[in-house]
């Protein structure tokens, strides 16, 4: 009996290992592919209602389309993550959201760590990122799916891609969020950096940060601020502002996939901070956590400690897991 079970299990495993053969769609235009694919019937219906849109989509070449599946679009109107999109809905906004699902170039082999991919959203007021706003993408070697991250950290996944005349298309299971300003992107529980936004507001720096055309931000998570409440809020307002400026790199956008050991950044306070790239990424005394957070004018890296412009960071080693505090620890303010 055991041998029969093992034999059946082996047969099932071998069957699962055989890739599913999808029909060749490389000769189809994009709209025809949508029309002929059951999983895109909702999207196809909406596109068909606007002939000019259908024509515009078919004219595009050398693109990667992230097309929300029927499941994604069925949930879209009632999903709380999109309520504000519906409240602010305009033709321009909806066009920008559509453009955010179109990536420049054909990308069939994504890296195994998240990297930025330029989209068709290229102009203000939706973005000031040079070359276009990005979606972050990677290939997951455990699930064998391609994953994409958009605004507010929303994750969308796709099992495979299909070819069409102008490029390739991934059927994603979520509608992507168009990235907005840093306050909007971080002021939620998922980002875990609400204290940083509150501190920027109290220091009078938030509007300045939002106004930059390009910015890279290293944002301490909420636990990092809780650990140093007494020390940080014992500083004067000017000193607090100087500490916060030490986390902000204006006039450039650097994603974590571009980090190199020893790279230095000039901060808003005109001081240098340095990347130490070991098994993990560190910036001064702090470890860079999780995935990049795309924002309207750049990128945010969430870190595990508050940086201190007056402290000398200790050298990290290859086996170190976390960063180290640069302020005395102790609760108080929050």
C-alpha cells in the first residue's frame, strides 16, 4: 500500500513539473489577445467601450503589460485600498493608473530581487521621477511567479506571461496603486513609518520633502522612533530638524538594487551617509528593511534605527543581522 501511495505521489509530482503549454499568441495584437482570453473578459469589455483606447493600446510596441485579471477587477470597486482612487476619479487619473500598468521594454526574465521598471507614467502631476514612475518587479523562485510592487506596498503576482505583437502581458491578481507623496505612502500601518512622517511635520520639513523633483529617503520605522523617544524629543526643534535632514537625500533617486558597498549620499543637511553592503544593506548604523517604497518623486527605504549625524557608526560585519542604535534608548514621547 505504501509503495502504491509513493508511486502515485511521484506520478503526480512529475505531472506538476511539466510546464503548461499555452497557445502561441505572438501574432495577435493586444486587444485581440484580451478579447480571446477568458481571464481578461472584464478588462476587454472596458477597453472595447473606448475605441480610441483600443487603437492606442494596439499601436504600442516593445512593452510589458501588467493586466489585471477578472478577479482583480471584480474586487477593485469594493476594495478599501482603492476608495480614494474612486473618490478622486477623473479621466486623467484613470489614464495615469492605466499607464502605470504598462512597462517600457519587454521583460521576460526578471531578477530574483526587486528592481525598478519604468512605466508609461512620465509626467507631473503623477510623477517627477526621470524617465517615468517605476513599478518594482522580481521573479519569486519559491512560488515560480512574477511579483510586482506598486504604491502603498501593494503586491500583485502573475504565474506567467503571454506574447502579443507589441510585447508581452502578465495577468496580475491586483490592480496596481499609483504611487503618491511620501506622507500618503508612509502614513499607514503597512508602511510602519508613521512616526517619521509625524516628526517631519512637526519639524516643518514635510512640505519641502514633498516638493523635491527627486528624493531618496531613509525612513526609520515606528519601533526605531519608540526606542529613542527620550533622546530625540529631548533635542531642540532645530536639532530634531537636523537629525531628520540626515535621513533625506535630495536631487537623486537610488533604489536598493543599485546599492553598492561604500556608496555615499549627500543629505539635505549637507552631510555624507554611506552604504555598507554585506549580506544585508546598511546605511550608517541602520539596516535597510523590506522592499523599496516608490513615491511620486522618488523612493523610500525603511530602516531599523534613527540615524544620528553626531554619531560615528560602527563597522558592520558580514553576519550582522540588525543595525545598532545611534541614540540612547528609552521611551517617552509616543
